């Protein structure tokens, strides 16, 4: 069953004309402006948390402190694309810009995917399973 869904997701990517996302963050930052390399845990559940003490990323229960909301969002997408270590740009604006461009490209693909699914897959349950697998393939693309 898992193999069938993989094959189906590949077909949907092709038929809907969904091109792979450029590598995040490498395609979005200037390598000369990297200030540090940060190690990240591999995980499936990732969320940004904030309180009066600051901002951090929670990855499957593991806490990663962040210096700013921009860094948290940058690391959030890095975890979702499967990075185990990530190059952090030296300033927040560069992180925010990389995230904004990546999110825009990601959301354009999601919109195309949802339109294709709406037209071609009548079952809500199947639509949900296929959508999740296609999103995983978009995010974890090795291109």
C-alpha cells in the first residue's frame, strides 16, 4: 500500500506539473554570509514556540533555542525539508528573505496541488493521503 501511494504521488507530481522546490536553504542564501552551522534533530512534528523568555523550535519534543523569530522560522523549514545541519546566515533579514521566497514557492505548489486534487480525486480520504505524500515529496526532494 505504501509503495502504491509513493507511485501515485509521483504521478500526481508529474500530472499536476509540480516542479521540485529549490534546495532550502542553500538555494536561498549567499554562502559567504553564513555565521554558523546548527545541528538539527530529524523529526516529523515541528512547531515554533514563544513565551516571555524567547523563541524556540520544538522537534518531536526536543527543544532548539533560537535567537529570533526569523531564526526559528528558518530552522522550522530546514527541519521540514530534512536537514540535519543547516547553515545560518549572519543576519535576520537574510533569514526572513530566504523563508519568504521559499514559502511563496511552496504555497504556489500547494495551490496547484489542491486544484489538481479537487478536479481529479473525488474521495476526501484519498485526497488527504495523496496530498500529504505529495507535500512530503515536494519538501524532501533531493534535486
